[in-house]
């Protein structure tokens, strides 16, 4: 089986002692592509360095996390921190300079879990629109973070991307049925994390969305399927197995279709 993890953070400090073993377990499980996601200028540079460890397996997705874009700081994230609001134009220049090394733009989007909707909606929406327009300009897929901002993100994406000019991948999407259907009708993809084994909202999503629009991710080290153990790319197999169970297919059939989806979106 060829497996893919389209979203994770292997530059997180939790991997600093066992990264080689983590990558080895992923290879053994059949993982053929792992997209490392950046969240700010410091992390993006780190991601570009990390992928050099195994360029066939590791790919760079450079991002501007909505909270980092605002210059807000979360406590103890474990990822490199960028001080103050992000100068988007400067970061776009950096992305363009590294265009050939970038598989996707993300994670980007909006977040009303860590920032208040009342105080930050306007700024987050403006940042998000600028990032979408930039992705359209350089023709790269967008990996979306939309925590507690699902409807707002899908609305803005529908306004900015009229004719499916670039693929949109909703990472760890936690919206309700109506907004799932809306995004699916727009042709969006959804990447499913391994905690689908216990999270009923992802199970519902998989029931509603065609297999042609599903991908797998881990968001490592977060969203582990195993309590008390950090997540890692090898666990995408858990996502594949659960999708297979829900769709009534074999895991090989699911893995094959998801690999095809991967190639179509990022190939
Ligand atoms: Zn993430």
C-alpha cells in the first residue's frame, strides 16, 4: 500500500530525539509522502531544511497560521515562534523564491478558538483573502485550518476561488453537516486524521463525502489515535482502516484511491 500524510509537524520539539525512528516506522508502514506544514516564517525555514533529510518522502507545505499572522502567541506550542504580526508580503516573496520546493500553501485559514471572533474577524478575514489570492497567483493547493471558523472559511474560499482554479484541502475539518456538504459541492478535499477511530464528527464527514475527495493526515504530534502517545505519520494507516470500514471497502482499495487523490491534488 502507498500511504500519505498530507499534514504534520515533524519539526515539533517532541520529535527532536526520535525523528529517525519515526520516519523509519512510517516507511515500514508504507507511507510514501509526508507533507510537513509550516506555521510562520521561522517554522517555514525549518520545514525547508527538514525535507532535505529525505526529499522523496518529505515535502514542504509552507504556511501562515492565522494566530501567528496576528502576532498572538500560544503558550508552549512546541513549534518555533515568530515574534509579532507576520509581514505577509515579505513571506509571499519568500514563498515565491522557493516556489519549486513547495508542494502546497498551508496551514492557513482562520481560527476563533485561540482568538476572539469579535476582536479579530476583520483582520483574520483580510489576511486569509490575501493568502488565497497569493496561492491563486502561484497556483499551489491550499491546506486550510478552520478551527471554530469553518463556515467563515468556506464562505471566503467560495468567494475567492470561483472555478476550482486550485485544490483546497480542509485539514481536520470539524464543521457540521451543512458546511461539509457546501465544501464538498465546491470540490474541496478533506484530510482525515487518525483520531477518527474515536471522533464521531470525522466518521460523519467520511460518510457524507465521496472517497474521491478524501485524503489522510496525522497533524502529528497532535490528534493521536492512542491515548497518552504522540501521533506520528505511520498512524495514517488508522485513518485508512476506519475509512475502509465506513465505506465498506478494503483498506487496499481505500489506500489506492487516496493515493490517486494525492497525486491529482499535489502531483
Ligand atoms: Zn497542523
